[in-house]
């Protein structure tokens, strides 16, 4: 009798992402600011255009 041992590689989805909380908040605020500026620019172009 032969016993087969299957070794599975951990998938990308099973790995846990660990990031510092301050870095996450920093990126969040950065992109929030960029989105607000882009949105203001679009609204200004629509109102003045």
C-alpha cells in the first residue's frame, strides 16, 4: 500500500495582509483628498462650461 501525501501551496487568497494602521489611514486620506479635488474640478468644469 502506498500513501500519497499531498502538499498544497497556500493560495494568494489565504495569506493574511498585515499593514500598519497609520499607513492605511494615510493612504485613505491621500486618496480621499485626491478624489475631492478631482470631483471639484469636474463640477467646476460642468458649471462653468
